[in-house]
């Protein structure tokens, strides 16, 4: 069976299936809309996005909190178009568009014996590109977008590798490459390997693959592709691994039913309310019957373990809404195919896609919609209020640096440092992080801590006041305060201080 990914263009004499054309046009239209907003909306980078941009200025094999792919992606897009917010975020938007098209190919390959295989592929692509979580993720640069693309490619490669055809070697190889690159995007890709092994163990028709070289070739290739980041961690005290372990936060108070409830409710927003209800039914009430169908069993093995693990994590400690995002790659074709088998439930697909698009319109254009309703935008209604005004703050910080060329920029929290390194570029670099206790809890404490040796003059930029600085410096002077009203009930405030004659950390009692 020929995959739609391998179909030649119509000019070569091979017609492109109509459902694939429809999927391509729809995905292209939604992506074009997002790109217009991306380059015209002017929403400032979050501190995480700004930090990723800073990483991209010095491409490496790893960073404190993440593997390196996010920085490499930003390096590429900004090398092409410059350092504007749109170019920083571009990789995420394009990754989700590619994921939607890969899901078309995945669904068609997996359900190729069904007459509606093309339609399952079409709706899988449409559902993915309109998912509420994708509408958010496509407009910010994060590790999730490339991770989800790698997960989808790996699933497609696995499905093709398991086919009884003579091209399995190249698909096993692609599977390994996708796993390796996925690990370079985010360590959550390890769940894919767990799900893969689980499927081979529980599927009698596929259990023999555990003794065949294809699987082990894929794992070896994946390990080889990923190995540069492993080397970086070995040379840097396992920094990324330690941070990932600390994020689990299992040393705090265990058993948190409120966190569990919050996480489960958040998944209705991630996957869409109707689709999440259907998925829940598939994994509970309908599981016994669905499990008997091999292709459904495969998809369930790539949904259930992730959802279960993160749900348990949320109960034991906490879990962000996006931590289970990889489960929804397989959940899309699973839910889509299951609904299309049941004529009376097919309406869920177009209704969900429509609701998701309406939600995206509200997310991307809240002010005009509120205006039509006669309601003013306020800080309570603006989910992006904390991203506003930082371009002005960057100009302010840059002017202070110009007026005080003898001072080295100094920061006392990573959020302010990351954001001003971007918006105050290039005069905020190289900045220093105040770190009297010698902590290694973020990238800047690891790579840019102010040395303990006495001497030096600094321009401190902080969200608070600097009374704490007096014991450490011969003189502390206020050189500026920025109060930028974003709304009547929300103001961005920054303070700037001239710190001269650093006495060393020991002067303030730090060891």
C-alpha cells in the first residue's frame, strides 16, 4: 500500500488523493492565519522563550534544563530571518503543520484496509491542527512542538516497519532517527520507547519482533543520534537529568487530590471537551472490545501509559497540563477512526473542529471580541498580560546601559534576566546572575553567576528593591525606576541600581 507521503505530484502522472489535498489546503490555511498573527501581533516573548533564544546565540550539545534541539531550531530560523519574535517562534508553527500531515499518513497507513482510510487521515489532520493545545503551542516556541512532530514520525515509521513488506529496514532506521531527535527535543520521548516495548509484549502477532534485528537497529540508531546530549550531561554534572528529576518534585508532600483534579480538568482543554470524553470512554468502557483490534491496540499503547504516568504524577505531586501532550498524537487517529466506525457519532468530529477553531479565534483575538460584547480588556481577562511591555522595558534598560558604560548588567532572577537579555540586546550581554549561595538551579546560575572575587561595578536590574545589596557593595544608588501601566490594575515595574565596589559575597555573610 502506497503511503500518501510518497505520492508523486499530479504533474508526474500520479493523482494526489482528494482527501490529502483537502487536508493540505486546510492545514496550510490555518498555518497561514497563525503566521500572519505571529508576525503582526507583537506579543512579547515569555521568559522561557527568551531564554531559549539566548541559548541559540551559543549553540551547544545541551543546556541546564533542556536538551539542545529547541536552541538549534531557533538558531536556524533566526539565522534566516533575524531575531524578531515571529522568527524565534516560527519553528513551533511549522512543526505543528508538519505533524498534522504526518498524522494523515499515519492514519491512512494504519487503517489502509478500511474503505474510509483517506477520510480517517483527513479528519486526523484537521483535528490535530485545530486542537486547543496546538492552537496555544503553535504560537509559542517550546520543546513540545518538535517533540510531537518526532513522536508522530516515529509512530508512522513503526506502523510501516511492522507491515509485511520488503522495505522494513528503512522504516526501522527512520524510527531510530525520530526517537533520537525526539530525545534531543525533550526527554519525554523516552515514553515512546516504553510504549513501543509494551505494544510488542502485549500483541501476540508482533511479539516476535523483540527477537528480530529491526527493533534493535532502531534503538541503536536512536541512541547514536541522541548521544551528543548524553556526552554533554556527562561533562556537566548530569545537569539536564537532575533538573528533569527535580521537576517531578516527588520529595514534597505526596498525595494531592486537588492537583489530580486540576490536571484531569486541564486535559479537557488540551484535547477538547468532546474528544476527551470519547477518549475516556475508549480507555474505560470500550477498552475490552477495542483492545482486540490490533491497530487500536497499538494506538492505545501509545496513549494510555503516558496518560496514566502523568496522572499518577499529578496525584503524587503536580503535573502541568502539557506534560501528557505526547499521548494525544496517537489519540487523534484512535478517536477519529473509532468515531467514523459509528455513523451516529461522526458529528463529534466536525463539531469539535468547529468549537476548537472558535476557541482559537477567541484566544488569538480577545480584545476585538470583548469590544463587540461591550467589555473592556482588563488584566483579569488578558492571559498574556505578563508578556506585555517588555519591549519597552528593554529599550529602557538599553538606555541605562548606554549612560553607564562602565557597569556590567546584573540580575537577581532568571525571568528578568532572560527577558532583558533579549529585549535589551546587545547591551545586556554578557549579563551576570547574583548567586551568593553558589546555587545551580537554572541556566544562568550554572553559566553566568557573578564570581565571588571582590571588585567590579554593576548595573542591577530587578523587579524589586535592592536593600539587600548594601552589605556587598561600597555604594548603592538608584539610577532609574520604570513603571509601565499595562492596565489600570496591572503595572510592569522595574528598578535599576548602580552598584559600585563589590566587596565579595563573604562581605554579606555568604559562604
